[in-house]
C-alpha cells in the first residue's frame, strides 16, 4: 500500500530523495524501503568485497549445481584427495560432473585433453581435424 509522498529521507545517508530512488518494499507503511537504492547497492558491494572468498565459493557451487553439504560429503569421502592422482586437494578444485568426484586442476586438464582426442578420433572422416600433438603423445594420453 503505497502512499502519495513525493520525497523520503534515507535511513543511512540521511539525505532527502525522491521516492523513486527507494526500492519497493511492502513491509513498510509507505511501500518503500528505508534506505535509498544507492546506499543499498553500496552496502552490497562492500559486503561482497569483504567476503570475496564466500562469494566465489557460492558462484562455484551454483555453476557446478552442487550444494555445500554435497561438496563437503564428497570432499570427506575422498579423504580430501584428488579422485585420480590422490594428491591432497588445495583451494583449486574441479568437479567431474559425469563421475561426480572432485579432482585437481592438472587431472581436469588431462581429462579434457583425453576427451578432446577421443572426440576427434570418433568424428566422421570429413570432420576430423589433424591434431598438432605427435601421435606417440596421443597414444600415451589415451592410455592414462
């Protein structure tokens, strides 16, 4: 229920501003938030800067479509080690979406290279692109 006021004082910066500079908020009597949009955005930016690691981990979890509890369970089930090479996992971790296991970046690069070679070998003859890697290295990559 929005009232007909034209101006409102921001609760953070204490500046009078037009009502349009406040977000709509049905929890308030006048239908607008108590802090102006500029102050709200500034507070959000400050929080994101102060909690950069938390923001990045949340982005990684969303990107990989996994919850924090699922990640923790995988991490502990693997003994905090890479699923392939068994080296201790650092802060850089990749999720193999097909096998649902955590791997280190070097194993992730190896898996991607191997998958690329396999796609090239299975492609129709007219679609094949000759690899720039010597054949002996390709064979070794496929065996690993």
